[in-house]
């Protein structure tokens, strides 16, 4: 009686798991599922002799092993050769073609960034899960593998089979585990791959059970024995047995389709809920695979195209401090130079004292570097296992590295500031900011040139840019400058005098006045003269301007030095009025956050951005939960996929134009 009910319950729960985890189409409610599970647990407790090896109750973990047993892989678990760019992909393709392969069909797959696993089934029941180890000898991790929800404990057919695939952790699970660890003050897990590997290397299976691991199965070493002759059919077969096979596989014919798949997924990879580190290319015909065979390490019929790494390890040689335009003193990493996504990196940001302390980063550590937002690289975490004792604790400086003034830490902020207005570093940064794209947008006046001009004594404050023409002869003498280059530069400087007021306001570098606030101020006050006279209350009356900004603006214009600067700029002929239109609030745009992707045909991206801002919206670069609308042009990138995934409203170019017109 009990046995029959146990069998029945196992069947119901296994089916529910398959529908939930593999088909993504549950038919039982959570409550029903829990009820069946509880009933099964109770029956098994009362009748321990009836507990089956494939009982879904093993998913909750609890089995604890004393040590990892060694496992020998009868068919070695090989790794894949790597290619890193298009010409190497083509060379791989050509090499196989020259071997006389008749049907150049390939299966393209995502290269899941986890750890490989071998799963063995006897009569359809999972009996062993093992790591790859060195390819010949791995470790028995059956107790942990049994807790992974989409690993079938019982296949749809009672056959003997060994399959291989990848255990991984989704980005969401990784983030929520780290959030919890952070709350509990525990050390953070470095990345989803390490987190997955660490989870299966636990003796107590409760830990793996709590980690939400998942699998994709992609290889059947002896497919021919099952009467299968193509890799594509192998994947279909494994799917039919109940394994989770990645849905983004594609059978391609010829090199063009192959490169197309690679390009598509290189763009879309960020939108996936798990990390991938490349694309695997496998010859489809298994008889041809066998003819080509293996080297000692790799199959000759497959290869992995590896994406450029987004994270690399290097030595943190020193921590130095720099001063920004606002006086903020930031710790920066001096690194042993490394290549990352095409550029040689020797500096990275460390944000502030709190960031360094929370990550436990020490001078001399081996650290992971990542391109945050793909622009400024950032130190992510130290590799503690590589410490040798020579590392030094980080100590935040309390004086400005340029002028030596004492730094202050403002209220709640994690940052330290140099409040000496005459500090050289702040001056140079202020000058760079003035000429930057969102401010006066002076072509040819980049960071290094501004710094050189300052150090050579040509510019001390921003008004000096407009007197540079007086030094034309001297400037032409400088290394790397000719008459033409200086001519263009002086012309660009002269043209910038006509900029609308908001650019100048932003360029002044008033604390808390970003370019959106500068636009608000310019469109509200229309001229520098009225802005200068504006009282604290008048400033506060403007929508979106709070006390902090109002106070900062008021303070700026009470400083005599600043007043004199504005006077000099007026005398030099800079435009002091607002040329643009006032913000025309449009209900479709007000207070919404927009992201643009793809090519718009009737308007440039910059114009679209200005238009959105003019109508009261904001434009940001990446799609997040806060994004209100994604505007999609031709050939959209991964932002489009992300919008669909997050269920964010999407506008076509026409929708955008209609909404403007309304
Ligand atoms: S096929 C003989 N397919 O990448 C075939 N491997 O760098 C062997 N990997 O050890 C592997 N996704 O851990 C294959 N779709 C995929 C894969 C994949 C990730 C891993 C696997 C392998 C490593 C090689």
C-alpha cells in the first residue's frame, strides 16, 4: 500500500518538476506541490526501507559525505580548443573543409560559464554525478547533483546512459545569494561560475540544495550506440529523455551562417539570465566527427569561440589618490598592466574608502579587474587565496595629494574632499570639464591638452581659453601642433562663445549642477544676469530644484571671484542667454526614463535625446527596472531584448514621433 503511494507520488512530483524546470509550464500550484512533497517525506520517514534513490525528496539535501570519492571517466571528459577572433574561426572551418567533410553543417551552442558534469543513469535512474577533474579522474558529487532541480532523477526511458553538461548558477540567484551574504556580513562570492563550483564542492548537500543550481546538458559521448548520427538529433534525444537542453542552439550551414550566430549572441549575451563565455561550434555529422577524431586534449571536430574576457586578474601594485573637479579625493589602483577587452589597463578605480574596506582589498593583492559599464575599469575583489603575507592594509589619506590641505568627509557621504579652491588639481579638472562635450563642447581641447596648457601657464581659469589666440605663435611652436591644428582649435574656442546659456552654466562646475539642472536653470531664468540675482526662494520655486542645489547656486554667485569671472566672460563676448526652447512638458515624456537602441531614420540620436529632455524626460544608457520606455530603431541591440524580458514598454520610431506630436 505505502509502496504504491510512494511510487505514485514520485511520478506526480517528477512530472511537476519537469514541467516547471524544463518546460517552464507548471500544471500544479505551489500548494499542491508542497502537499505531495510533505506526504512523500512522511511516508519515507515511516518506511525507510521503501525510500528510492530517485526520490525527489533528495532535492532538499541533507546527505552529508565524509570525503569526495574518485571517479574514473571511461570515456575521457575532454575540453575544447579555443579560437579568439573571426580569422581563427575561419581557419578552423577551412581546416575541417580540407579534411574532406562533405556536409559542412555545424551546431552552434552557447558556451555556458559553469563547470562540467557527467551524469550516469542505470535503467533510467540517476546513479552518479561527477566532476571533470583532470578529464580522466573526477570527483563523485552525486549527493549534490541530486539536489539540482532540473537534473532528472528518473529519465523518461529506463535506459543506461552517461551524458555531460554544465552546472551553472543564474545571475539572479548569484545576486540574491550575495545580497544575503552581504546582509549577514559574510564574504561575497566572486562570480556565478566560482559560486557554482564552490557549491558542488561541499560535503553537506544542504548547501548545494540552497544554491539554486541549474544544468544544461550538451553532450552524449557514445551517441552512435543509441543509433544517432547527428549532434542535432543527440540534443533532441536528450531533451526527450527529460534533460534540460539549451534552447538557443542552431544548426547552421556554411561559414556565413556560423559567423552570423556568433555576432548575434555576442550582442545578445548580456540579456541572458546566465553567463556565457563564448560560443561552441560542433560538426553536426557524428560519423564525420569520428573520422576526424581527437588530439590528446580536444576533439578536432569542435572548437570554442571565446568572448574577450570581461574580467582579468592582475597585481594591485599601489593605491594612489587623485583629486577631481569637485575636490573629491579618490583612491585609484595602480596595476601590473593587463589586456582587457582590447585595451592595456594599468589604472582602475577603487571608488572610495568604504568600497575598499567592504571588499577587503589590500595593497599588493592579486585582484580581479572588470570594465564597469565597459568604460572605466574597476577593481572587483581580491583573490585571498593568492596572498603571501606581504600585502598591506589600505589607509585612506587625510591630506590632498596635490596641495596638502586637510581633507574633510562630508556628512553621510563616503567620499573625502579637498576644500581648497586654489588647489591645482581642482583647477585642471575644472578646465577639462568646461571644454567637455556636455559643457562647452570644444573640439580639440581634450584632457591632455588642457593639462599641458595649464602647466605651461597659458590658462589659469576658464576665461583664459578665450585669450589663447593672443599666444597663437607660441602655441604653434609646441610639439605636435601646427598652424592648422591651432587654427582649428582657436576657431572651435571662438565658436563656443555662441553656445546657449545652459552649456556655460554646466561648464562653470557649480556643485550639484549637472547638465539637466543647468538646462532647467537656463530655461527658467533665460539669462545669466537673472540667474545671478536669483534668491534662494526663487531657485527653490523651480520644479526639480531642491534645497541643496538652490543653496549651492546661491553660494556660487555670492563669491566675488566667481562674479568677476562671469564679468570677464561677458566682456570676452560669450553668449549669456538661453537660445533654446523652454521645457514644454509633455505628459508622454515628463519624469520618464528613456533608453534608445538601434538606428533612428528621421532624427539623430543626439537630437532625439535633446527632444526628450526638452519634453521633460531623461535619457539613460542601459535598460534597468527603472527604465520607463525603450525606443527601438533599426538593428536594435541587446537593450531591446532586455526590455522585452523585463516587460518594459517599447516604442518604434513612429510611436516616438506620434508621442511628441500629441
Ligand atoms: S562540449 C567533447 N558544449 O566548456 C565536447 N562544452 O572550454 C566537450 N562548455 O569543458 C564539451 N558550454 O565545461 C560543450 N555547449 C557546450 C558547452 C561546453 C560550456 C564547457 C565545458 C567544457 C569547456 C571547454
